[in-house]
């Protein structure tokens, strides 16, 4: 599904489905090749970590796992509502994402 994503790194998002439904968080990483996102404090899983040169202490650690981008909705900075995003071309020719509810530029 390599292609454009409706979310970018740093966006605030609302989780729409799954075990973390209703949680809000910031996008830490976007994986467009897989169509997935990593959101802080959402989809936290246990990972068994072996001791390495960098991490001397092994054990079980909690990490955020990626999940499908269709399960999140961008939260607008102005109206503070979860919204779908549209695209608009500005006067100088740059294309930006806009909030479908209030028309505010998201980028």
C-alpha cells in the first residue's frame, strides 16, 4: 500500500478501533510502505530484550507497536475535533492538508 498517508509525524490523533479505542496521542513514526503508524502510549506490547552493547540490562520492555493508519483520525489544532483531512493548493502553489470541519490548514 505504498503511497500517501493522511497523517504525518507529530500529528495528534484519535484511535478509532481496537483495544486502545478512544485514546489520543502523538504520531511518533509513519511507515507509508506498510500503511502503518506508531502512536505514543497506544498499542503498547511487551518485548523480550536481550542484553546488548547499547542496552546492558536485558529483560521485558514495553514498546509501542505499529498499527494500521486507517484506525486513526487527525485531531485539528484549531477546533480540537477529530476530522477528516482535505487537500488545498495555496496561492504560492504549495499543497497543504486542511480540516474538513473548520477549514484550518493542518500543515
